[in-house]
C-alpha cells in the first residue's frame, strides 16, 4: 500500500485538547502549590523574626539582671559589716582626751579611714542628715526633741548613721528631729 503524501495518520482533535488541559491543570496545581509554599514561608519568616526579637529582648533583660546582681550582690555582706563601723564611731566618740595623741588610738582611727575607703570603693556612702529636713526615704525617727530656733522636722541628732549602696538605701539613718 502506498501512502498518499497528503494523507497522514488520523489525528484525533480531542487527544491534543486533553493533553493541553492536563498540562494546564498541572501548571495550575503547581502555581497553587507555589503560592501555598510562599504563604507558609512568609508565616515562618514572621514567626522566626518574632522569636528572634523575643530572644534579643531576653538577652538584654538578662544582661541588665546580671549587671544588677554584680552591683548589688554583696549588699547583704556589707550590711553585716556596718555594725563594726558603728562600733568604731562609738569608740571614737568616747575616746578620752588624754588618749587622742596616743599612737594606738591613732592607729584605730586610721583603720576607720581605711574601712571607709574600702566601703566607698564598693559603692557605699553615708547619708548626710544633720540640719536637713526629715525625709522618710532616707531617715528613721527614733525621737523628737523640742528645740528652739529649729523648724519642725529638722534633724538635730544622728543616733545611728545611714548608708546608701549605689544610690539605694542600705540602712536608713536613725535620727532625732525637732518638734
């Protein structure tokens, strides 16, 4: 049998159409999946950014907390040492006049100075109060005295020294005020 040049194998138009529809459906499915993947990627990226920001904030907060611990970590130890300083001040007040030039007494007073220097380097400072107006944030009243020439609530006597530790009240000054 001879083939006619004008004759080709029979073509079914529906076959080409089906194939094209399959390809189009496949492309549409891929586009849908791509959009879904992009949506998930965006959600994950936003979630990751939020978690990263949370973590960075946590690190900053921890750095501040650690800094505060370093700064105020020895507060309890220092507050236990303050009664020794109080005793030195009492001894200094009661030092007899005839011993003021005594070398031993001078040595004790130098120890007080060294002690104060060490505490100052640790962030301790005395609360100045004589002649000041009473402030409940820094002072504790242990007595009231009627004194002429003073306004009410002016500190006229310091019974026990108060101290600040890096600006925070470690121990309030115990004072007597004018009525």
